[in-house]
C-alpha cells in the first residue's frame, strides 16, 4: 500500500531508490556518491517525509542507473540505516542494507595539519572505522580521530 509520503514522488521504472536516509541528509548522500545532476540521469530527492521506522526520512531516486554495493556502502557514514532498492520495470528486484566498509579511502581528509596526507606528498588519506555507533574513524597515518561531526563538516 502506498503511504502519503510515497505519493509525493512517483514510482520509477528502472534505477536505484535509496530509502531511509536520516531526514535532511539526502544532499550529503548525493555528494558522497558524486552525483551532481550533470550526469543526465533523472534524480528525485524527497526530504523530511514521514516514515514508519524513522520519524522523518529522506529518499533519493536515481533513474536509469543501478548502483553497486561497493559504490554505495560509504553512505553508511551518514545514513547507516539506508536501504538500497534496485528497480527494474517498476519492481523492486533487490533490496540491501548499507554496511560501512572497514576502511574509507576517498571523500575524507585528515584534519590534523601535521599529518603526512596534508604535506603535499602524494599520499591518499585512509581511515579505519574504529566504531560505527557512535561513529569514530582513525587516520591510518597519524592516528587522528574523526567523529560524526567531523565527517559531516567535510561533506
Ligand atoms: N520505489 C520506487 N519505484 C518503484 C518501486 C519502489 O520509487 N517502481 C520506491 C518506494 O517508493 C520505496 C522504495 O522504493 O520508497 C522501496 O520500495 P518497496 O520495497 O516497495 O517499499 P517498502 O516495502 O515500504 O520498503 P521497506 O520495507 O524497505 O521500507
Ligand atoms: Zn592523519
């Protein structure tokens, strides 16, 4: 059965629906995924709609593109309860929860000014996930900790 919130944006024919994003974080999810809108896909964003599970949530629908778990899992940094629905011919054919990878290689930089990753060396930032809830990441190079707020500041 369709709830009122689901009627705000129509069903898609083919593509990916990212559901159960914490309210207000849809744009941050798109940023992590590097989706700017200039790729040409139809992208629908629904923000702050009511959800059975979360109170309020955001939803992102990307038409004509099936996102792979490897590309999507890093959104668990800000949307740990998101579900990824692959839609083909209007049917959800695959539904997966996101799982945070044990290491994060891109998207974040180390806030420690003395870190080798900030020294104009060709070193790619790399973080270990020490704890998922509360979120805590640790720089591979200098041991600096990043918490949820530090991550949000960068996205
Ligand atoms: N959806 C869509 N287009 C489709 C099919 C589904 O946009 N052709 C969206 C739905 O609106 C919903 C999400 O994909 O936001 C998941 O769909 P579905 O599994 O049918 O909904 P629920 O059973 O409510 O999902 P969950 O149990 O994960 O909450
Ligand atoms: Zn560092």
